[in-house]
C-alpha cells in the first residue's frame, strides 16, 4: 500500500476554494479579468466579444455571455465582456482587428462563431490578423469531444483521420492554436493565448477551439484562475554595441533614407522619429502601415514609398546609400518588388522588434522596440546631420509631389457639373474632414491612391489594411475604428466591388449606434484589377459589371445596380451626390449627424492617380497571340533586369 501522506508528517495545504462553472462560463469570466500594462498604464485587455450563435455555441458561450450580462445588470455594473452581434463571421474578425490596430494593440476583442461554416468563415479574418501582426482571440465552436452523436450537423468526416475537424484549418493561420478536449485543459489554453496576444513579436490570431459539448460541461475551478491578471507589454532594449555599429553606418551616409513602418505606430515612436529626423535631416518615407508616422507637411516627410509611393520618396530610395527600416516588414509594395533601392552600394539598418523582419535586405539587424532604438540611436549619432544640399533636395522633391497632389485634387469651377474622378473624391474627403478624423480602406485602387495622396495630419488618422488587402474589410474595419475612437469621425473609402463583398455590417453599425461615414464610390466594376489587367495586357477582361453582349462576352450594357438603395435598405442614411458642391454639402450633413451616413458618388474609373514611377512584380504570360500581352511581357522583362537579389551584400 502506498501512503499519500507527505513525508515527515508535514501538514497538507488547505484546499483552494473553487467555483463551479461551465467551460464557457469560466472562459468568459477569465477573459473579463485580463489586463495589460505598458509604460505604467494599465488597460483592460478585452473590450468585449463579437459573436454569431448557432448550435455549436448558443448553449455554451452564448449562454455564458447572457449569464454575464444578466448578473451584471442585477449587480448594477457593466458586463465583464460586452457582447456585440455581427452579421458575418469574417466581418466580426475584421472589426476586432481594426479596433486592436486603433488601440496600438493594447486592447482586443474575442470573436465566437458556431461549428462548421460559422467557424470557417473566420479563416480569412484569422489570416488578416496574423499577417498584420494584430491581436484577436477566436473562439470557434467544434464538434463533440465525446463523438457520442457523430457525425453531427456540419461535421467534416475524413476516412483517414478521426480527430481532424474543419477547425484544424486555423492552425497555419494562427500564432497560437489549441483545442480544449477536456475542462482541465482550459486554463493552459487561455494562458497560452494571452501570452501570444500580448507579445509584440508573436501577436496575431490566437485560436482556442472548444467543442460544443465541452463548452456546456461543468467543472470545479480554482478561484485564483479568475483573479485579475496583468500582462506586461515589453519594450525590448537594443544592444549598445549594435546601436553603435548602426550609428557608424548611418553616420557614413551622404544620402540616407528612413522607411517608417507600422512598428513606429505600435510602439508610439512618432515623437522619437520626428526628433531624429528633424535634427539629422534624414528624410522619411512611409509604408502603408507606417503612414502618418510624420505629419504630411513635416520638413523631412517625403510620403509614401514603393509601388504606390510618391515620386519624392522613390527618387530618394533609388539614390539612397543607407536605408534605415523602422518597424517595416519590407513587403513587395514597400520595396517595389525589390526595384526601389538601386544604389549599387546601398546598405541597410533594420530596426524591428521581430528578428524575422530585422534581417530582411541584409545589413545591420537591430532587434528592439522602435521607440527605444530611435532614442538610443539619436544619442549615439551625436552631431551627425545630412548636408544642406541634401536637405534642400529633399524639400524640393517633397514640394514637387505636394503640388502634384494639389493638381490631382483640384476641381475647377468649370468642371463642377461633370462627373468626379476618384482623385477628386479623395481630395474632397481629405480637405473637408477634420485633422483627427480617420480614413479607412483596404482593397481596390483606392489604397494605392490614398497611400500616394492622402495628407495625414494625425498619427492615427490613416487606417488602410494592406497586409492582406482584404475586400470587404472596409465597413467592418471602420466600425472597429469608430468603436475604439468614438471622438473621431471615420470616413470609409470603399468601391462598389469591395462594398458588394460585405455591406451587411452596416446593420451592425446601425444596431450598435456606431456612426461611420462610408464614401461609396461606384465605378461599375473592379477599378484596381481593371487597371492592372490593362497594364498586363489582359484588356480589363472580367473586371466590369456588365451584361453579356450578343456575342456572349461580358461587354454589354452596365448592370442596373442601385447601391444607394441597398445601403438605405440596411438602415443607413444615404446621400447621393454628383458634383463637388453636393459632395461638400453631404460631408457637412454626415459629420453633423449622429447616424451612419453613406455618401454615394459615381466616378470615372479611367482617370488614374499620379504615377509613382515604380513597379509591382505581377508575372505576365510568356506566350500569347495577343499583341497587348506581348507588349506587356516586354515591359515586365525590362523591369526584371532592375530587380535586386533576395539579400543585399552584407554590411561592409
């Protein structure tokens, strides 16, 4: 017989108090007590839970959220986890992600969906969050852990594996994944998810899949599991020797250039960047995620860089002898598919909290928080500054581009009765919005046009999702931004193609009283892909909303689509405009209103934004009977000659 008493007659510790809750109830209570802290500021981490209920979660997480709400109401307090009903599972994730971005990743949402198609509808959102390094907790329901009723409705059956469900598809899209087969596994799963969600390097989608029977299963939980827990969001410091070497490389530069990425915003490093740029005179170009790192009119700001960049930033990139990447992952648009940096002797200094991004392009790798690294670099650089001639050239190039934007925005009095183009619509919104208002976009031709031309005046005034550039993100994302920043108006720039992908979240905005201002640009098709198709020799094939003609091709009359009526049917106020004067009046009405107001305008899709003199690598058919494709392939071949190797020579 084996004794269970401790050796030496030591007294057994008193049993920890427990509370009996279902797995779903325990999940909600745990999430409600998670906090984050950075720079001494403590914030509740989860703002709430988005959800759509089905048989997989209505009696589990749905019941738990209801119970939390009822108990809070009876106690005269706010629910531990506010519940918001979405209309599309993918859209709920987009809203959550946009919220997290606006909050600099210091607050997030949980999102729950039912088993089967409800959960797999979240896959696109999971990929978007992970690619953009933004925290979101997904709680997809799953099939029975006991398999007692298998196969249940919407269950995937594989003849080769009995333990695979559709939720396994989340694994490659998540930074953390766990499935809770038993109640005892829940604490470790939730703690693992929190570790990832609050880590500036690892953050992205955390997925905790909970089978529907397990959600409803009761268990005795230690009370300590539900105590308030504060997670510290770290600011990794740079190594002094690495900063010294980086400063040495920068100090040797005659034509340095900074590329500011999203990491500048997430570390709240804008002031440190402005201080360094102002003192040294180093110009700053911005990625999509980094736009707004400096105000557009800062003397060292040269605007967007890369395939959708300004001529100022791209000219300086081509000449730069040292490129300093700060919080950028060097996507193909930022590097113009590796054609942007053409100086044969160019060297790189890469500051990034993630080593994955710090080693891109070769050069000096500074693994650190952006703000901490910039402050250390500014001190170590001492009296270094660029020449007066270089400062002047930077200013001249920036002024030239600003004049180009002014011309693109311009609506002459004689033209005010004619159809507006997209450049003018962007200009009107930019000019008529307040400096702290936020512009939101994600897909189509507008993200590139906004990147080039939008004059950002506030660090959080520009929100374009371009890591995944997901059609349908705009309205859902705009709702998330407004929920995070209720004191700012949110202008959602959305084309008809992206609007038709996911317009239904207008209903969520109306239900929750979340006012947004979608600017619905109707050009009867896919303007971005249409333009790309034409440039690649594919003649805009399959990119217009048209009837089939007599010959069976999709080139007949335009479809009679009334998107203004559609938006109105979803509960939004709608203003149709055709001229600049009408547009200006509509913006005033929308800003004064407390309701979601859609501004509908038709534009000419064949008038493009100013050229960036840059490139994006989209392969062209090597063999074709079409002259347009043959000519496009020749242009492609010419650009390929400029493309640089994957990794530049190491620092010399």
